[in-house]
C-alpha cells in the first residue's frame, strides 16, 4: 500500500494504517535523531514523540509534500527543541555499545574503531543544522529540494549548507588527525597540554 | 587562493556524483586538471564524505523495535481515544475576546479624547444649550396659548438682523409670571406658512437682546448663567 493511501486512512483515524507508516519510517527517524542528539535513549524518546506529533497533526497534512519529508521535519523540530532545552548536545553515542557489522580482522576492527571515534568527535563539534543536512544528504539520500522542504529555505541554500557542513567536517577530521599525530610524536609533551 | 578557485570549490561537494549540471561538471573537471590546490581540496572533501558513509549508525536489534512499537502503540491508542475538541471550541477564546477588546478600546479612546480636551466639552455644551433654549421656549408658549380662553395681546415684533426671508425673530416683551411669555422665550415664526420652525439655521444673541429692556436683559443673563 502506498504512502498517500495509508496517510488518507490515517487521517480518518485508522490507527493500524498509521502504525504501518511508523514501521516503514521508524529506522530513518531514529537514525536522524541519533545523529542529531548523539544519545540513543533520547533519540528513542524523540522518535516516539515525533510519531505522536505526526499522528496528532496528520489531519493538517495536505499531501503537498512527501509524508517522509514531513516526518523528517517534525523529527528535526523535536530534536532542535530538545537541544535548545538542554543547551548541550549530550554525550556522544558510544560505538562500543552498538553492534558493529562488516569488520573482518581485529586489525581492521581497530582501524575502523579509530575512524569511527574520529568521525563522532568531529560530528559532535558540528552545529545541529549542519549535522542535520549531512545526515539527510549522505545517510537518507535526500535531494537538495527535499532537504529544503525539511529544513526550510531554498534548494540553493540547502546546497550551500551541505557544502559548508562537509568542509567543516573535513576541517575537524583533519584537526583530529593532526592531534593524533602530535600525540604519537610527542607523547610526554602532549600529555601535559590541554586537548583543545 | 584565486577567485576562480573560490568559485569552483563551492561545487566540490557535488563532484563527482552529486547534483551537478553537465556544464559545471565540465568546467570543474577542466579546472581540477590545472589546479593542484583544488584537486587536494576535492580529495579531502570526498574522503570526509567517504568516512561518514563508511560508518553508518548501527541499528538496534529486533527486540528494541518490538519494545519501541509496543510503547508507541499505547501512546497512540491513548491519543486516539481522547475526544477531539471541536474547531469552534478551540476558537472560542478569540471569538469572545476580540469583541470585548474592541469595546474596551472604544471606551478607552473616548475617555482619552475627553480627557485631552477639557475646555471643549463645556463650550460645546454651552453652545448647544444656547441653541436649544429658544426651541424649548418655543414649545411653552404654544401650550400656554392653547390653554388661554382669550388671545393674548399680540407681541411686538422685534428687530431682526440677517434673518432669512421667510423667518422673523419674534420677542415677547411681557413680564414673567403674566399671561405672556418670558423674555427668554424667543421664537422663530415662519411667515410663509405660519408654522413653528424648530430647526434654527442661525442665531444672533446681540440682535435679540438689543430690543430688550435692561431688566429683561438681566433676567435673560441670569437664566442663561444658571443653566450653564
């Protein structure tokens, strides 16, 4: 059954139809929330909250955009509100707690682990909007037009945002690299210096 | 960095597999062939994107989603059972509040206008009183004259100034208390049709009191000031 059909049924108060939509998009929304708030438990709560809000306001959804982008927008607003209320980004997701797939040997595991750690630390430093645009583009595969529908503004603004976000991420990844190299070259000096 | 590099580096995140038009793709490729700095920048951006893609967020197990759906189902069922509030009820505060606010604003504005012009209102009232006095007086003699068995002596015609062709100012000069009319009772009489005219187009006090004796003038002034 297609999205518009399910949405139309959900708008008439059909709960099973809405739950079908939930099952379809829960992983994407959860992944987005996880990337934005960097906390699994909070991401779970925010995902539920986003679906709840979507169900409450689904009668106001006029199907002028895709249900998926509308849902992303609700989830991002929930995450922004959470971040605003917390005034901090929370602890980063601990990769050790999650299931790691696709690694073959212990050496590759270690390298991948270091890479992941570097990525999470760089992502943590990014502003929430840039994190959102990178997630929507690279992880969810949305076009600039769809990103502009989710985040507001024009598709050109979404492209500029994405470009800026990627450059910032590259800069932070590079700085993490340089820091690692400095620590390896002069371990005693680096231990005495503050990290940033 | 040259201005050309700045221009092309804005398109680097979309190269090679992004939403880049063929025109810009050709120009960018041509530029990358000759500019080492932009080539390096492009490689670093692609590497950052690759690192991100290489580490997707690991998804939780199936039991996590079961618990998630169970919790969400309870919340959704709770929301679904709650009676939906009718639309007019949601707008009730606005429907009641807007007229109340409008009335309040009108009241406050009228109050402020009266406060700001303290001398104007009494003057207006006095002018209105002046205009209404002859009209009130005009009604009294008509009633009194209707009650009298014998017609009262004809009042002398006073002088009139600037009167219209069909109107004459008539002043009763009899003393108050007698069968006649008080000095303050000044009438307009229509000469053409003989009917009482109630709508007074103009009024000149000086012209009226010119024909009065000093005692009558004094009485008129006292009456006017007492009413004011």
